[in-house]
C-alpha cells in the first residue's frame, strides 16, 4: 500500500503559529556504523577484501642433519556488496504551502533515523537482511557457540568463565564495546556483589557508567534492537567493517507517477495532482572478514557473542553433508563448510550442523584434495538438509 503525508497527518502543522520550533527528540543514528570500522567508499557495487585464511607453521629441526619441513599460507576473499535503502515520501503542494513549518526539513532527519535503524536491524539481527549480504552478527555468533543461554543477567553470564566476554576472548580478540536493549539498563542496575553493593552504581547522585570489563555499553534508541533475540551483544567491533557506495542523497521530484509496489497500480501522478515527492537513497555494504589468528587459525570462531533472552527464539537445524564422488560415496571429514559467512568443519560422518532462522543461505564447501563446490540451504519452519559430493582435484 502506498503512503502519503496528507492534510490530516500534517494538521498539527497547518495552524496559527504558537511556537517557533517543533519539540522532538534528536534523530537517532546507526549504532553499528558508529562502532564498526569504516572503509573507503566503494567505487563499484562489490568490493573484495583479501583475508588471511591459513597461518604458516614452524618446526623444530631434529639434530645437525635433520630435514627442514615445509609449510604454507593461504588467503580467502570476503566481499562487501552494496545494498540499497530507499524511500519516497509524497506530499501535496497545497499542504506544503499551508504549513507553518518546513515539512521537508522535519521529514528528512527522520528518514535518516529510519535508515540507521534498518542498517542496525539487518547487520545485528538479520531483520530484512538483503540477500546479497552475509549472515548477521547474531547468526554468526550462534554458529560459533558464542550464545550464552538462560537469560539470567549476572556476573557469571557477563564476566564469568563461560560468559559473553570470555566467548569473545577465546577467538583471540578483546571486547571493545557492547550493545544492549533499553530493558537491560534496569537488569544491570540490579546486579550486586556478595556484600549487596550494586556493581553498576557506585554514586547514587551521579550518572551510571555502564561498562563491561572497561568496554562501554550502548543502548540504541532507534527501535532496532530486537530484545526477543538477544539482551546484549558484545564484541570487537573493529573487526566488523562497512563501506558506503552512495551516501544518503535526497531529491525532490515534481514529475512522474508512483506505483503500488505489489499491484503496480498508479497511485499518484505528481504533475496531475500538484504533488511533490521526497526521494531518499542510501547504499552500503558490510562484512565480518574474521581473518585467521593464532587463537582462531581455522576461522571457526568469531569476535562476537550475545546473551539470549529467557526464552530464546526458535531456530532450525540445517545439516550439510559432504561426501566424495566414488561409486560407494564416503564421508569427507574436516571439510570447511561456509554457510553465508558462518564456518564449520564436517565431522567423521561428513556432516556440519547449523542453527538458523528461516531464510535462504548460500553454501560453499572446500576440502583438501577436492574441487570446491557450492549449494543452497533453505530453512522454512523446519529442519533442512543439503548433501554435496566433491570431485577429486
């Protein structure tokens, strides 16, 4: 259904002037883009990032005449693909003429806020994730086992040996920031030491400084944080990168027609109906390259973790089974299965299991001595499976 700022919606602005400003909160921007590392602007729809995929090894030499062994190093490609966010806001010219305020000036920052919320929702939770983007941060953390279940907000779930901070440190990274729902503030204030002293409130007269192990906690107010999926997300945000293909651009249209996206029916004819339309466009891409490190040499871990709510959202098991192409096919153990950015190794049965929300996920499989292969897994309210036979190289 098409939307419009008609006279009824702008009635509060078409009246005798009482005050000179409209009192409203400052528009909230994207918390992800404020924390992640910004790369130079993209010069094409897709940008390739070479990523270290395998570390070389060193060996002790046995005796004066011992044989020196060889090693290798490998790189992989991670791609940033630009996706587009856009909106058109039609407004009758008569409404603009009769308004006591600059309607376009009021609409534009709110559209920017909506863009920030969409970016955060897609990157953090996969909400309306563009098909060309890799998995969201929560999905990648879950495949790496970096989700802390139970829903209890305590010292142990946050800072304990099996808490969210420790999950990130196991990958060889330090947490430099956290993002949480607004409801988390009250839960954090309720955490007390064994002596009954609040951990997050030392001075009842001053503002509470919300940090985890020295890392600041941010509470998005743009409506993007999905409290049903997570209570808190922590990580090394410098490892997540984004690049802008086209910065937020606005254009005023006074010619053309606007169609219903579903029915394709013409809803407005701007010239014929004396209307204008504000068109806003923004294009960007993001990625979590996750290069190999000494503590994460196979890139199966990720530098993010999250605390689940008391009732975790339902996921479904997706199993990728890798076999060889012999007449009596045998399982390939240790094959790398890359499911849209989430990596696992196959077990002795040749299987790699993922826990996913509904969606379609591209899969790439690599194994030593075999040609790479690809496929697709579609999860739709039930468990899914994909079987791939690799051909020897």
